[in-house]
């Protein structure tokens, strides 16, 4: 789910935080993986809005696949068909594996939990996001210590809650 912003100020605060938070997230995940027996694989994923039926998702995926080898005329027809269908947005996941267990971590959702006040709940369309302003100092810049602390805490929670 993409975050919904109440106003331009919230969007600007999120813009300051998102890239540093994502970089800190990836770095902390790497450090945790180095200390565990779990294997991690990063992968791109398609993220759909809530309520999109599976048959529509399959149709979009099929058309996108056809687009890769289509002639210019076919490509125009396929793109026109796609323009009338919902489109996913790009996501990024960490697939954790250990023995016969697998856990998928949605990296954008985790990044949102770092940047926003989510009460450890997924984002919903019900309400706009609120930036965690404790991560921004009095000059409007990233408070690196607070960002590091929150990121480490959330990454530790992920690894602490992995199945044994």
C-alpha cells in the first residue's frame, strides 16, 4: 500500500526520511543476516491495491509479458488494453530462508514503519500517514541517531520473531 499524505508538509517530511531510512534498513538487514543462519534474497515484487481480483492481476501480468516480445503494432494494442486495467506499483521484498522455512519481508512496508507512526499496523487507505517527527531534528534534517535506533529496533523485531 502506498502512503497517503494529508498535506504537502507531511509529504516533504517523508521525502527527507525515505531514502535514508531505506538505506539504513538494508544495511541493518545485512548486519542481522551476517549474524544468523537465515539466508536472504532480495527481489522485486509487484504490489497491488487492495481488492484487485486475482484474474485481473493475471491478465495484467500476461499482457505485460506479451509486451516484451510484441511488434510495434501489437505493443500499441497491448498498451491500450493495459491502460484500462489497474496497474501494480513496484515493491521490494526480502525472502528469508532457513531449512524448510520461508518468510517474506515487504521492505517498503518496513520502511514505512520506520518513517511513519504506524502503531506497528500496515498502512491503510482509511487515514493519511503521520511522519515520525522524532526522526527529524529542529533544522528539518534527519536525526541520524534516532533513525538508526528505530531501524535497528524494527529489524531486530523481524529476526526475533522468525520461526525456530
